[in-house]
C-alpha cells in the first residue's frame, strides 16, 4: 500500500489520481490533499477519502471547510492553509509518494520541499521544471529521489527509455496534436478569439493549458522539461505534429531504432505507470484504459511551422539560454494568456509579449527557490508593462 499526498487534488490530474485510487484500493491510499480554492470538491473528497490532513488556499477557506466538516459530523481531518500548508502536505512523514499537480509556480516550493524530504515524486507540474529545473534536478540527485513524469509525453519517453541506456539515445520526439489551428492560414491568426482557442481537438483541460496548446507554448514547456528530466540539450529534443494523439512520444536510438509508446488518451494511464513504477500492474480494474488497435489505421507526422507557432521557437531559445530566461518564458506566458482571455490583447499578442520580456531578461542562474520566485515576479511585472504600453483598450 502506497500512501499518497496529492498536490492539486481538485484539478484534473488530482481527480484522475483519485480515480486510480478508487480502482486499486489495495495499492494506493490518499492520506494528504492540497485542494486550493475549490471548497465544494475539497469537501466531497474529505467525505469520500477521510484524509489525515487537507490544505486549502486561505485561512478563510480553511475555516469554511472546517465548519462544513463539523456540520457533517466528519472528524479527524486536520485542515491547514496557504503555501506552508501545501509544504506540510508534501512532506508529511507517512507519505510515500507525492503527486505534484498544482498548476503554475504555486506548486514549486512544495515540490522542492518534497524532493528534499526524500519523497518519490509523480510530476505533473511542468512549471516546476521550466522555472526551477536546475535546482530541482540537483536536489533530486542529492537526495536520491525518483522524479517520475506524469505528463503523457514525458511519461511515454520514460517508458521508451527503458529500452536502452541514456548514452544510446540519439534524440527524443515529443508528439503534439497541433491544437485547433494547425491548418489555419497564418493570416487568420490575427482574428482568433478566446472561444476558438479554447476548443482543443483532443484534450479537455484548464483554460491556460488549452491556450498554451493552441499557441504550442505547452509543447515548448515540454521541450524544456524534457531537457531537465532526461539530461539532453534542446537540439536532441524534437517536436512532431501528430494529430491522432495515439503515439505519445518516441525515443530514437543511435542504431536507428525508434521506440514509440502508444495508448489511449487518458491521463489515468501515465498516472498509474508512475504510481506503480518500476512495476506494471494489470489495468483491468480501471475501465477504459485498453487500446483499440484499429485506432492505428492512420498515423500522420509533420514538422511544426515555427512561423505559425512562434511560442515554440521562443521556448527553444529560452532552453538554450537557460536560467532566468526559462523563468521569464513561463511567467510572461501566464500574464499574456490571461490578457488574451480577458480580450485585452490579440492571439498573436501572446508571443509578442513573451518575446519582448525575454529581450529584457538575463540568463542568470538562480541559486535558490527564492531567486526563482523573485525572477518570476520581475518577469510578470515586465509582461504587464509590455501589455500596458503595446496594447490599449479592448481588442475585440
């Protein structure tokens, strides 16, 4: 029985992890949850799972949740809050495995603390490795901690890497659906609306990651994440547009062999792989994870157009520069995506904002998590300044 802490328990990865716990109750038990601001879902999770401790975003939300639990006659659950609460969840002594699924840099401190506490990590927060990958990977090496990727692409690479040694890898291929605009003429990008960008053809995700998929910045983040996880330079991390989304990634070896990981597009599968590693478990109890070979009737692959998707180009440039450039890439993107969703900048204003922020950012290497957070704040302020000076009024 593995005892789990789930950072981001009310989000899509968190609820999928709890679904795996439901399917394999003899293997996985969630005992600590970090739930953020969604009190209704947090309360329901407390009813179902009776964790030892749950953390929410603020003191007020903690009081509200505590009151609801008391009214329902649910006792024995400690309710804590804030970043300190999330760190406590991640470092609870009884926890064997930490699922890091809080979106953005909000999950950074807790993930870093979990690594330093020697916990095995299932990593679904790509911002951790984009913004602080050098620090986190160094800490993982120092504390002999396994970082197991939950992102479907990196999870696929991890599986394919078991077919050879790191020295035998020529390059890895991250596949991308191409989002809703892979065939849209470039001239049409100026008129893309948030409603159009939020219609992803394959995945149902949160708003930011859906927009990042439409710009292919999400794939850019994954390039940086892959560089960190697998100790590869950016030149050895390739991207291929694969609209069927059945081949999740590939590893090419020096003898010319290419190993591909193929499965259903269901996040429960990479979560189960990470939780069970180094074993594999029979997935029969989790309905819907079996793959239909008829889905392989057509497989298309093509190179991404960097003129159509400048965010991917910017990510490669930040990966080459490293340090604060990667922090700024993530921070500026978050601010720009929010501005686009609010109708304050056009779709192409996202890469334009990020590029200007990167031009004003150094490649200094942060030496602490606080350095990362400080650089993140500077980049956000810079992005807001760029938007205020370059865009005015409502653009639609």
